[in-house]
């Protein structure tokens, strides 16, 4: 029973930190994907500009 009371503060901290870590991971992933998409669109724009 004492081991459970020792774990409770750790679990509470974990429940607060997991959403924050998930949001940061999601934002980093989103920024990476947007950079890749931007680079691809710039390449397409260059190819279209050269043909005109």
C-alpha cells in the first residue's frame, strides 16, 4: 500500500507532462511536413516559371 502512495505524485506529474510532450511533438512534426511541402511547391513553381 505504501508503494502506491509513493507512485501517486509521479503518476500525477506524468499525466501533466504527457499532453505537453505530445503537443510539442505534434508541432515539430507539422513544421517538418510544412517545410517539405513548401520546398516541393517551390520546385514546381521553378519548373513552371522556366517553361514560360
